[in-house]
C-alpha cells in the first residue's frame, strides 16, 4: 500500500472514531474520579515566615475520593512571588509544611522562597501510603 493510501486509511479511521465519539452519550464521572482545579491567588512566605497574599500566584490542585466518599488523594502545587517590600531571604528558604483537613487527614509538603522573591509550595496526601 502506498503512503497516500495509508494516509487515507488512517484519516478515514480517525474520522470514524471521531464521529462515533461525538455520537456516544456523555458519561458521568465515577464518584472516585480525580478532580483537578487551577487558579490564581495564594499565600507566599517571606524570609521571616510571615505570609502575604499574592493575587498573581498560580496554583493547581488534584483531589480524589475513594468509592465511599472519603478523601483518598490530594496533590497541590503553587508558584508565586513576594512583594518587593517583603523581607527576602539571603539564601533559599526551605520549610516543611503540613495542613490537617477536618477529617484528620494530613497533607505534607515543602515551601521554598528564594532571594529573588520566587515562592513555590507543594502538599501531598495519599491515603494508601
């Protein structure tokens, strides 16, 4: 089969799959499906550990519950910047962080603030570990 015929065969098969998926009904997510959310606005830590709100800070969070509805997984990441007037560290500041949810599960991670004012943090919880 020539390259052109293979291209036509692949293109035709792709069209059929696309048409079939467009015609199939949308299925609801299962109760234990992961849910992702992103946005802006988070707290950033300065050289002294004091927090300031950074409206431009970008965050991403993924959560998942088990079939029974209990929290099974949390993965959070953010990246922001200190305001110019906030104290900047003279070397990178690494700090362990944790957050306890109302159900008692604990999300643990790290926050980093650099001399340039860059800030990032992460927090993870996995009920299976």
